[in-house]
C-alpha cells in the first residue's frame, strides 16, 4: 500500500465500524478521506464553518444512535475546548481525526503554537490521543480509537502526524 492509499484504508475501517457521518473543516490532510465519503450513497459528508459544530454534530449523532467523526486540522483544536466540556459533562463519545501542522518538518512558523497545544488541550478535556506516525500505525490506531469511542464510550482523537502526512512545502 502506498501512502496515497491511507485515506481509503481509514475510510474503509471507519465504515466497517459503522461510521456514516463525517463532519469536516476542509483541509489538505482530510481532502481524500472526504472524497471517499462523498463518493458513496451510504455515507454523508457535512461541511462545517467551524470545528465546534462538528463536535455538536457528533454528540447529536450519538443521541440518534449513529456513529460519526469530526475531521479537522490541528489549528482547529483551539476552537473546540468549550464544546469538549459539554461532551465531557454529557458523556458523549466523540471521535476526532486531527491532521497535524506545526510538528515534524513544518516550515510555517505560524503553525507551531497550535501544533504544540493540541495534546495538552485534548488531554485537559479528557480526549484520548492515538497517534499515527506511519502507515503501519494507521489500522491499529484506528481500531484502538474505534474501540475506545464506540465500545468504551471514551472521546478519542486519531492524530495524523506530519511524519505520517508529510510536511507541506512552501
């Protein structure tokens, strides 16, 4: 499998686990994944104006007995702490996919502050973190996150690092 296939593998694993609703803020890291979602009739992509809307959609989906995920870039994690407090208080199991900026190989200095804040913010809000640094990590990380969220009821973020995604070249 090439690194360009990772989004299909991730999509297939999520759908196999019953995820049908994918909310997202557009980002190069989730572009291919959302293309897979849009290509099928049994999955729905919901374009967001801000990341916290995706957290609310995931909570609503859980209330309706549906499985969902919210996809965002690491800079968007800074927008969600208030909504994550709602999730924590209401015991909603939220699955997040975070494509990183501001780490391995980053060339844009403006990406570093939020890149460095992702883990502390998620940890403070009780969201588990499962990192993906290589293609070999993807399937086990996805399965671990799916189990944590949909079997154990623990909000979890699959963090796709820049070591995995590759750093953007400017």
